[in-house]
C-alpha cells in the first residue's frame, strides 16, 4: 500500500455558527443602544469644553506630539485632506461590518469572540462618553486646528446645536480607533497568511486620519486602546481543535505527521 499521506482536511471551528437572525438582531440592538445612549450625553456643552481644555493641557504637559503636525501634512494639498475626510466618513462602519460578516461565515469561533470584545469595548466607551463629555479639537480654539471636513468635505456632522443624529461631545474614547484596532487584531488572529500583519495599517491610518482631521486627540486613541486591552484580557478566544480552519498538512507538528504516516503505512 502507498504510505504517502494526503493533506489533512481542515476541521470546523469548535463553536458552531450562531443563528443568523439572532445575530442580526443582537448586533442591530447593540448598535441602537449605543446610538441612543450617546444622546444621553448631549446638552453638556460647558463641561465638554472644560474637559477639552484639560485634555489639551495634559497632552502638552506630558509632551505628546502636537496634533497640528499631522494636520499640517494633510493640508499640503486638497486631494490628501479630502481623502482623509472620506476615509473618516466612509470606512469606519463598513469595514467593521465586513469584518464581522467574514468571521461569521469563515471563522465562527473568532466571530463570537470578536463580537463579545467589540460589545464590551463599545459599552465601556459609552460609560466614558456619559461621564466625561469631551469636545473634539476641531471645536477648541486653543488647538489652532481647523475642521477639515467642514472646509474641504465630506462632513458627517452638522452644527453641534442642531445635530440630533450624533453626539459630537463623545470624543473620548475614539471608537474609530478602537474598532479599527480590533479589526486588525481579529484578522491577524483568524488568518495565517504571512501578509496578515499588514492589517495593522488600518488602525495606523485611522489614527492619523482622526487626529489630522481634528476629530480626536491623541489621548482619545490611547483611552480606546487601553479599554480594548482590558476587554481582550477578560474575553479570551476559545480553544480550537488541533486542526483549525485553514490548517494544512505542512502546518502539522512533527509528532502529528509521524502518527499520520504510521497510519497510512498500516493500511
């Protein structure tokens, strides 16, 4: 008998794919709770600007680089700043949704883990939004920054006093950065390609965009990163089977390979 072994077929994740309708309702419900919850923080204009001055002064006291240095690069040309505004306005939600959909279809174990982490991060962010309203740097004259979205477009925000769709005083933490970082971490954990580390470019570009467009301070992203680290420390990725999705014969440990070879020789 031929002792040559065939590549081992990938086994499914240890967690079965959750029911689709339940997941759609759950994710939609979490999103609505977050959107309505943010509105509870509106009407705190004075406190939001007071906190903004405190954050700005703290960044200067600890010698963080000025947000203006990033914005100055964007303002070198209309095209670059327009791309940054478009990235801010259009990438955040679609790439996060696409990330969850791909995990749901291809990596159910990672999907359940990522959904829990994102829910925990968003819930923690909502608490901070309610307890620490913060005006973004584009609203604070002391920063010397301009509102690039209003000047160059596109803009997702209206005048703060009449904008009933979003809470513009919920700058800290930055969920733009927090979600982007989780997308990168989730895809690195769920895939095996040597190029998977390039997903870290997404949170890096997001960080430069949110700072350069004056929508967030550096500390907003630091706070989001800290909350994400806490969520990841509490919510662990469930253990998977020995041959996880996408694992090939070349990935097998030498001991496993020996066992398979012995089994093939005995047929």
